[in-house]
């Protein structure tokens, strides 16, 4: 009986307005991500070790990082330039797209 109660509580938490309130359009984010694919992979899973994978990242984190790159609060010459032209809607769409993608585990090379 306790397990059933925990399951119901979990379902309610996931389906609350707060959990569903993330703004953005996955399809628009996917379209906008085409320029990101060169460094971060077509689905957000980077094949280049120095470039982070974006697939499966937290929505709020992605929004904040892109806004920080856009404002210059976070410094990276490439990302500052890429984020400079993004609107808030673009950022939300990208964050929604990448946060809904499945991240892939990558084996690190032996030391």
C-alpha cells in the first residue's frame, strides 16, 4: 500500500503545472539547433571531447547558460558570438529541445 501511495505522489509531482511550465517548442528548437550540431552533435551528443554534450541537460541550466553567454557574463568567444543573436524564445526552444534528448554515455580513454 505504501508503494502505491509513493507512486501516486510521484505522478502528481511530475504532472504539476510547475513541472510542465517549461516554455519552448521542441520542433523549433531542433530547427534552431542546426548551427549547434557542428560542435555539439546533431542530437546534442557531442563527438568532440572538448565540446559538451547538451542532450539530456537540465532545461533551466541550459536557459541560464545561454543567457549568460549572450550577455557576456560567461566568457567563451565562440559561444558568446553564437548566443548574441538568440532571442529569449530561441533560448527556450533550444533548451526545451536539448533537455528532451537522450544523453549518451561515452567511455573515457584510459589514462
